[in-house]
C-alpha cells in the first residue's frame, strides 16, 4: 500500500506522471462541490412549498454554505499544511456527504442551515483547496491549462445534474435526490486517498550552479574585501591575506548557498495563515472590493434562473436546461480566457475588466428577457463571461497591478475571506427583493448593480497602484549607485 499510495519522488516537476491522477481527482471534487452547489436551484421551489417559507429564507441555506466554503479557506490551508492533503480531503468528502444526506431527513429550514450550510460548506472547503494546491505542485509549464481543464468539472456537473434531478425529483422526491447527491459525494473520500504527496529530489552527485542571489552575495563580499584592501597598506602580506580572505569568503558564500534552500524550505513549511498587512495597500483594497461586489453576481443567477424562466412562460422541464446552457458556455469561457491570457500581450486586469462589464450588461438583460430563446441567449452569454471571470479573478492577485506573486500566497486568504461575506448576503437579498416585488427579475437587477460596482472598483486598481509606485522614493537605485562608486578608484596592483 505504501508503494502504491506513498510519496511520489521526482528529480524535477514531472509535468504529468501521477499528476494526471490528481487532476482527475480535482475534476471529481469540482463536480461534488461547485457543481452540486450551483445545481441546488433545482430544489428551490420544492423547499419553499415543503416548509412554507419565503424565497429569501430558503436561499439563506445556500448562502451559509457559500460563506463557510470561503471563510474557512485559511483553516483548510492550515490543516493541509500540518496534517497533509490526504486526510483533510477525505474528511471533507465525509462531511459534505454527511451534510447532504442528512438534509434529506430534516423537518425545518433551520435544520438545513446546519446540514447544507455549516456541515456541507465546511466539507467543501476541506476538500477543494488542498486538492487544487497539490495539483499545482505536479505541474509548472502546463499548470494553467491542466487547472482549467480539471476545473471544468463543475460545468459538466451543472450540465448533467440540472435536467437529471428535475426529472428525477418528480419520481422519487427532492429528499431522495439529496440522498443520492450525498452518495455521489462519497467519491471524494476515494479521491483523497489517491492524493499522493510529491517530493522533488535532485539527482545525487549533481552540483547545482550558484543561483542569482548567491552570486549577489559573493559580489557584495568581494566589494567589501576591495574596500578593505584600499584602506590597508599595500604590502605583500596584506595582499596575500586579502586573497586568503576572499577565498574564504567565497567558501562562506557556497556554504550559505547550500544552507539557503534548507532555510527557505523551513520558512515555506510554516507560511502565514493570513497577512493583514496587505490591507495597507490601496490597490489590494480596491481589488478586494471588486471581489466582494462581484461575488453577489456569481451564485444568484444559478439559483433563480429556473424560476425566472418559469415566470416568463417557459415550460418547467425546459427551464431546467437554462443551467445546462450556462454550464456549456462556461466551459468555453474558461478555455478561451486561458488561451488569451497566455498568448496575447495585453494587460490581464484590463481583460478582466472587460469581462466584468459584459457580465453587468447581460445581468441587466435578464430583467427584460422573455421567451425561451431570448433567455437561452442571455444564459449563454452570462455563462461564457462567468467562466472567464470565475477562473481568473483569484490568479490575477499575482499580477503586479494588484499585490504581485511574492505576496499572493498570504493575500489570497484575506481576499477569499472578504468575498465570503458577499456570498452570505447576496442570495438572501435577492430572495427578499423577489418576495417584495413578486418578480424574479429583481434578483438579477441586484446582481447587475453589484457587478457594476465591482467594475468601478476594478478600474481603480491600476491607477492607485501607479500613484503609489510613483510616490515611493527611489532608494534602492541610490544605494546601488553608491555601492558602485568605489569602482572609479584606481586599485593598487
């Protein structure tokens, strides 16, 4: 068993190998997390009739699930760092299955707040983040492409689940449908078992050249030795000692170079859980506000589009296909944006801004659309741009316009936590508007307003970053010029 499921040892990033098995596991995890979450709108009307509750109170269960999914992201990262990816993902699979199955036997909507909201939401977080983190370690050059393909699992799930469960609930009821979904989610436990850790060990006897940082340290020591020899007497003994000292300095650099990877690995082994210093960065604050307002438009359309279609005259069995249209378009959007951002020489945050603005327009079009084909067109356009925005807004934290790649690992936890509050408030607010206006289009109008605010915040990221960079003093360049002034001195031979 240890030989089959033990750590995978490579001399370099494999760009495949067991990583393809991890990619398949991530595909299944996407099906059982985001795919299931986006398909719960199929049961919205059934829950309202069963418990005699309003749309806002029923949708609050989904909101709690989204909140737990995002807010517990730092906890998931910490547990996978301390305990390993495998046990955390297996525990996540168990919790999401437990929460969904028990939801089929509840007697009130308040019980669903605990089962679907808290238990299943926590399970989603524990299963999702460690899997995608481990997948990134198996790939480097192909990472973006493999991640995009594997993350399309949620779109395939929505495409299949929405019409299937619409028909199935008419025969076995919504309760047994939830039990069936929970049984499917037990697959995540098996996927967690297949998440073999990866170890990169260079070939023995192969001495690696000095890296750029080591050469910089060597250059600094040589400069220091040169200053010492200038200030000393020009005797032969001092020159010999200088040569000896320089040689010993080089040996120290080599020892330091060999010790640095160990120190770096120790530092990486204990990362910061959250780095709140990024909140001092105006560009990051604007980007976080963009994520906060945009999240309100991520889940509400999937939750209400079926009921909106029914209210606009679409047959119930045809209305369920709206989610399938969104899912197919979302797959195309994910693949398209991956190719554009990889090959086109264009600012990535600008591309994201265009996609967000297009989402705002199509959400507004939902409020005016009527008839089957008009709604299908809106669902296709929305799904396409949902795929582009949903697959890029977190990776773009690494862009220099936002926080940069060096601070992304610690900033992503803060960013996701901020997003979680919009996921908690968005669907219930949309449901409240529906209850007041008796029009499902009101929920889409709220989403359009949130996306418009997010576009404004995203547009401010680059200008704020530019202003901050222009205000910073150019101390590093001054220090470098002072450091090299001594080269103008005629050195004694």
